[in-house]
């Protein structure tokens, strides 16, 4: 795509790739995604099947140990990981898409439209999102992965909208936008070639934040028993662990390991995001 | 100054209005009829059938046109009549909320304020000290990335089970009678500690990282360079940089409140600590719609009130806000 | 000295008031009743300090912002509130601009060729000899196409980028060029090249140039007519030599007094306090009976007093 | 060892920026002296190293590094002093008005608070007597003392510049460095601020000054001596009138010829700039650095010209300045 070739030569990309934090974050994230892909292929069990003796700590046969009822925690985790990443991706895309559109329009158009959109953004931002999700999820008879992702995506977009709006406003007042306007460019070309293209590295960073936000919200819901009605998810595993008093019975692996994998994924994304933040603004780039 | 207030107030009123509307809309337009499922729960209760039937129909006003139902809903809201809880029948929802809020506040308030203060200090320290920065930051990244409920589970396991120095559920031991007696207070505090500790630690990371980045910006700002070239010691440069770094962290507090309260719901779930969040989750699991709606509204109001207080504090301590609203375009 | 023929662009009582905020708006008068004209083949310099509204006038002419009141005539036709892309496109076919900061005038992600491609796409889609036209206009601003084309903006110098923007206007063969502080970011040594180029094009192509600057020496060197702007008001206008040799308005006098000259040093015994000018100007307006502009000599007009609202000055903190 | 008059003596000073690409030789073997009561003007195009000179003297830190040479302020070599020792000299003996003066205040502190904190750093209590002196200084810069209770964002550019000048000269420094103090201001404020610097010197508030700017005409108004810098090196240094009316170095002559002046119009006399662009200072080799743009270039120019003193306290680094004849406008 013509636009992508432009961005490749961009100095930001050079600094992004050479940043240590980005490298650490990316490799960790890659490992976890690999686990989500390979895991379900190599495991001998299904996540519902009674794989062996219950109450069994991590060992050669059961890498993450077994639950009280004898299900294999490793299998449950890797399958749960898949659904979590999928939800995070879809939700992140939706939230970023809404956020970018609202941010661009509010930032570029300004005036009354800007005030109204920002009012909406602040209203959604002030909400404790989980509370809203609980109410909506409670009433949804069927909760599939996609409509969970859509649901969560609809509540976390304000972060993108605010960030994109401030960037759009500063880019709008730049001279090359004036030059495009006196070259009689149409508004869409200005919005995409002049404004969005220069924000691409920024939008990518914000997408990572949305991806993280969606995962945290979704797993939170699953933990409260409001996750997808069918299939397994990380939140569900941990909810079962808490419900069956796994910790009191000493089965730390049942509750802690799935959460640890999830936390490592979030940490890896956090490293990428902080690294990109350093790569993209010189002031943070400490020699 | 007035403009700043006006804008903020408008947002909060709009938010409250939207929250109430969501509350009213959802049960009426969601697929499946929550009223029937609620009534279904009362097959067993003899005699109660008719009372509940009339009570729900009347409070939902299903016979009146929608607009009346809506206005009726608002009127009952202001009268404080949030309906009756089913699980703890017939206690009015407003009472349950009133004493649940107390548990919320005593955990969230100290946790947030302490993590904000210590987080900012730690962030500033690592912003000025490169060596500390290299090992403090990864720790804060881990803290701020760990989901609230998972961290709660780890805390329960480490402090509650392995070390067994703190109880891991409920606000006080079931045998105790609440009152201002010393044993009760000690028992209460021991139950309070782990939820508080979880909220504190998970929150700490975010503030530290935010402040560290702010300090790096402020350290390189022109006013810092000017002070140094006129002979100001590092201590003064740090004090000025910290002052300018702390202000945006106050607005950060307002923005993070939504996420913090969401976190509180999950932490209360793990510790079965009877705050609003816990009540709300119970209401969901028992399909107790009135309690669910009531606790949702209470949570939103709490978030709005906290936001408003933070805005006032920010407006007072940041001269730029006061000045910027005098300066013309 | 080419005497004035038909004006190509006239502005009449051009006013721009910025308002901020939605609930209780507060207003700033950026430009107040400015009337002037641009003539083909002549350079008109618009001189004023920062905040005087000179850039706003430039943006009004380039139709990047719309005036609060007043009209702009292009070849006698009222183009003040033309809307819609096509009518604006026709206008931009004849009127172009060059901005102050060369580096922020180019989208950093694209090669500089894009600046020309945009023109061909919008104004000359049918041209088949695009490369040739570009090279020709580059040579006219003495840039070597080989070392310029297919480069990114950060690979070129400020002087080269400014010349590129001028080449862009040449390619379109425009009639009016608004040059907003185009040399203030360039070094003394390279700025002369760009300025001489500008005047040569104006003379050869019969271009009308509005040269916006805060540098009075440059204004004198370059322009045939001069407009002096003070807090949004056009206080003095006329032939450059006349305005500079016998300035009439107190603000213009003070402006010329503060220009450092290599030949003779300032008389430091006399007190020179910039903030007193606001009061002196107000006094000047009150004492004059006539309202509006007076022709103090042939082709030299001075604003004698403000008809209605005069814009507020910052006097509160100065010790006047 | 400084004789009575010399405040600052710089001998063969070299300070380079150590960056990934190599050494940027921003200040390369500079020699000059500043005597008490003297204003030394430093002029040159952007990127010639004049601001680096200011940073070298007052806030030398990575990536800028001292390579060799001395900078003796009242007998103490600034290059050898430790951070702590140098801090004691600041504001009392040596002070600076920075290039970014319009952005020199912390947005959340009142001007008064900043002054009090700053003075405390030098062991002086900002008591009533001291504050009266400060209010006195406000009269000199023609600002009302009520500015003391204001935040910096409530002040205009001209006002901020004056407050910075007041603060930087608060403890009557022996040497005040003014780095591009006029470039961000309007013409009228430029005149006021330039004459203000001279007034501070006349009233003995500052012992001497180094006035750094790219605007030769403004410099000529108050400078006693002018140092013309090109690409990190001294091109010519001498009395202001000599430099402006009888320039010997080709670069100085071209610089003066390219200055537009009221009275010269394009159609009467076509001013020529200096062709080419200033050299890139990263690992620049030997030889006179102006040779690529100089009209009088000869083969000797490929080796670095040494410093000569054609007249008392008038220095020049050029092989061929004698053949240019020095009768520019005698």
C-alpha cells in the first residue's frame, strides 16, 4: 500500500526497532502467542476431559498440574489464552477504530462538534467500565466471544479518542496541512495522507493500550462469571479456582499460573508501549 | 474560573443522567423478560406471589406508557425507593447500599491516596536517579500490568494461606458482634488489611511510571536549565520539577478512578469483602435486579463524586487553570 | 519604477475577530477594517510586530480563514465568501502562498515531489510533460533537479525548501503570491538569494507579491508599496520611499526609530520606552478631527483616528 | 594572575559535542579577553558555535565536553573547577540570560517565590532590605513591582525578557552572558532590551558582558569590541568601529555587504548574499573553514591560518587579508 511504504522509511521505525524495551516486550509477547498457537496442538487432553488424578501439582505429565476434578490446567490455560487474545484483538480494533474516527473528527473539525464529542468521551470515561459491562452482560442471554469483544470495545475507546484528538489538533495547525488546503486537496486526502499518516506510529501505540484494556476488562468479566457462555477462558479458570477454594486446599497452581501467563502478556505489551513511547519522543530517549 | 466549573458540572450531570437511563433501559429492552424470571424464583414462596406480582408490576409500571414509566422511575429514585432486594427479602435496596458504601470507602480511599503519594515519590526518585530507575521500573511495570483479581489471588495465597498472618475473607469474623470494642476493631483491621494491600500495590505502579516520565520531561525543561545555570542546587531543581510533575498526576487520578473502582469490584469478589462491588456481583449471580440496579447507580454516583472532588482540588492548586481562563485567545 | 496599473486584488474594510469558548465567549480583534490593494509586477510589504495581525491578513487572502466582515475582490469579482471546492480551486489556480517555516510546510512522510504531484492532480491533470515542467520551474529558482527530486524534506536545507515552494507557485503561473515571513528562518547569507529571486520573478512575470515581514530593512529593500500594521489597524500605507522617508503616524515613527543602523548608533540619552506607544497613539487619535485615512502626500495615507472600537492594549502591568 | 582590568581570559579553548556521528567541533581553538566595563559582541550565522561558547562557560555538560584550553574568570579556570566550585561563582561572578528566556520560568511558581528560592541557594536571605533592592531594579527595567506576584504565563514576551534580565543580574555579576536576547522580540522591545544591557553596564550592576547575536546592526549599537565567529573559529576580533567600518576578513566584509539597510532598494543596488552554506562541523578537517565560500581563496587557505594581530588588540585568522587592502571606507 503506498502509505505503508512511506512510513517504513520513517525515523520512528528505526528508533522503535532498536529500543531495548520494545525488543524485550516483543519477544515475550511472541512467546506467549506461540504458546497459544502451539499449546492446544501438543497437549494430550481436551480442556473438559478428566485427564488424571485431581489435586496433582505441576509435573512431567501435567505441566501446569490438574484441577480438583482432575482436568489439565495447562490445556485449559492455552485454550483460554486463545480466546482472550482473540477478544483482545477484536475489542482493541473496535475501540481503536471508534476512538480514531471520533478523535480525528473532533480534532480536525473543532468548534461545537469537538465540544459535543469530547463531552461524550468524558461521560464514557467517567464510568467505571466494569460496572456497565456487568449490567449489560447480566442481561445478555447468550455471550459469545465476538459480542463480548464488541461490548468491551464500546466502553474503552475514550482513551484513543482523547489521544488522537490532541494529536489531530496539533497536526491540523501545521503548515503542510495549509499547503494541502491551498492545493485544493479534498478533506479526506488531508485527513488520511497528512494527519492520520503522521499519527500512524501513535495510533499503533494506542491500539496496544486498547488491546491490553480489552483483555483486562474481558478477563475481569469472565472472573465474575459473566464470560462467554460456551468454551473456556482464563477468567473462568481462575473463577473456578476461587469458587472451589483451590488456594485454601493448597492447589496454588490452579489459580496462580493461568493468571501469571496473562500478567506476562500484559507486561510484554506494557514494555512494548513504553519502549515505543521512548522511541517516538526524543525527550525520553536518554543516551 | 466559572467556565471551568460549568463545563465539569455539565459532564457529571450528563453522566448521571446517562447512568440512570441505562439502568432504566436495560431490563425493558433486553431479550428475555427479567420480570418473569424474577417471578419464577418465587414459585415456592407461598402467599408472596401476589404481593411480589403487584409490587413489581407497580414499580415497573408495565401497564403505563413508557414515558410515564421513565418519569415514575426518576420520581422513585429521588424518593430513595430503589425497590426491594430479592435475595435479602424484604430489605430495601437503599439500606443495603448505605452500609455497603462504608466498606468501599475504607478500603479504596486509603489505598488510592497512599498509592498515589508513595507512587509519585518513588516515580520521582527513579526519574532523578538513573541507577534506581533500571531496577525499579520493571517492578512497577509488573505491578501495574497485573490484573487486580489475579494479584488478589496471589496475596491471598502468600499472606493468607502460606504465611497465614491475615484472614482472607469477609469484613470480620462471623462470631464477632460489630461495635467499638477493641477486639472487634483489631479483628476488623486484620480483615481489612489484605484487600487494602492489594488495591495499594496494584495502583502503586501506575502512578510511579507516570511520575517518572513527567520528571524526565521536567528535568530537561528550560526552567530547570535556567535555574542550574544560575547556581540552583539539585535539591531545588528536583522540588520545582516534582511540583510541575504532580499536577497532571492529579488529573490522572480523576481519569483512573473508573478503572480503580472496577478493580475494587474484583478485589472485593476475591476477599468476599462486603462493599458495593461485592453486592453487585452477588446481585448478578442471584438475578436480584433491583439490588443490581441500585448498586450500579451507587457506584456511578461514588465515581462522579470522587471525580468532582479531584477536579476542585486540581483547580485550586494549578495556577495555570485559573490564569488560562482569564487569558483571551 | 513601474507605475501602478489596474489592481489585481483589493481588500475593503477587512476585519477578523477571533472568539474562544462556547458559553461566555471572549473576543480578540486580530484585524480591524484593513483596506489595501495589490498590483501586478509590484511587491507590497506588510510590516508589523508579532500579534499585529499581519499573518491573519495573509491567511485571509489565502482563504485559509474567513473574514468576520469586509470584502475581498479578485479582478473586480467579490470572492469573500466563495464556497465549494471548485470555486476555491479556481481561486487557488491564481493565488498561492509560501510560509515561514520551510520544514513544517512539507509532510515529513513524503518525498518533496508530492508537492508538485498535488498541483498536477488538482490543476493540470491533462499535462503530459509533468517531469519537464517541474525541472523547468526548479531551474528558474536555481535548484538542480537532480539533487532535489526524490529527496525527503529533512534531507534538504531551509533555503532549498523555500525555493521549492516558490518553484511550486511558478509552476502554476499564479498572479498573486503571499510570502509570510519566508526568510526569517534562513541565515543572512542564504536569505539574499531567495529575496532577489522573489523580486526578479515579480518583475519578469508581472506577479503581485504580498511580502509579510517584521524586518523594516528588508521591507525597504524589497517593496514598492508598504503597509504598516499596529494591533490590527492599518496605520500607514503608501509608496515605500515616501512612508520610510517621512513617517507621519507616531507608531511608524517609533518603529523606524528602533531599527538599528550600521551607520549611526542610537542616541541613548533619550528615553525610549516601547509601552508608551499605546498611550501616544491613543492621544494622536483623539487630537485628530478627521476620521479614517488622510492623504498626507501623494500616494501616502495615514490613519488619523479610529471610527469605532479601538482594540485594547496591555497597559495594566507596565509602569507608564 | 589576572591584571586589574581582565574579567575573563579565554586561551585556545576547545569544546566539542561528542555524539554518535563523531565530534562536532563547535568551539575550536578560541582566544579572546573581556575587560571590566567592556561589552564584547559575538556575531556569526546560526551553527557557528556562538551559543556553544555560552554553554561552555556556564553549563558545560554532556554531550558538550571540554577538550583543551583555559577560560580564566577572575583568575580561576572555569574548565578545571568542579561542579560545586563553579556553582558558587554562578549569579555572583558569572551569569547568563539564556536564549530561551521566554520559557525560563516554572509555570507553577510566582516570580517572587522563584527569586526568594534562588537567592537562598546562594546563602542570601530575601529579607525586606533585599526585596526593596529588587523593587528598585524593577524601576530600571520599567516594570511595576506588582509583576512579582504574577505567574510567568500572565506576562507578555517583552516583560518576561526584562524579568529574566533583572534576575540574571540580581547579584551584580562580574560577567553577564546575553545569548540571543533580542531575536524572539519585536523591534521596539529589541531596542529597549539592548540599551538596557548597556545601562546595566553603565550603572555598574554588571561588571562586563558578552552579547551574543546574529544581528550585527543591533550588536554595533552597544558593543565595544566585536568577535566574528565562523564555523566554530574566530574569523576576526577587534574594536566595534574597526570591524564594522573597516572589516579585513573576507567573511566579515561579505556579512556586512549582505545586510539590507533603509536607503538601499533592490532596483538601485542588488545586495548579494554569500554563496553556498556553512560547513557541517562534524569531524571537519584542516584549513580555513570559509575557503569554500571565499572569493579570495588561494592555495594556502587549505592549511589552517594562524592568528595575527595587524593592529593593537585586533586579531584575524586569514592568509590573504593584507592583499584585500584595508581602505574599505576610510
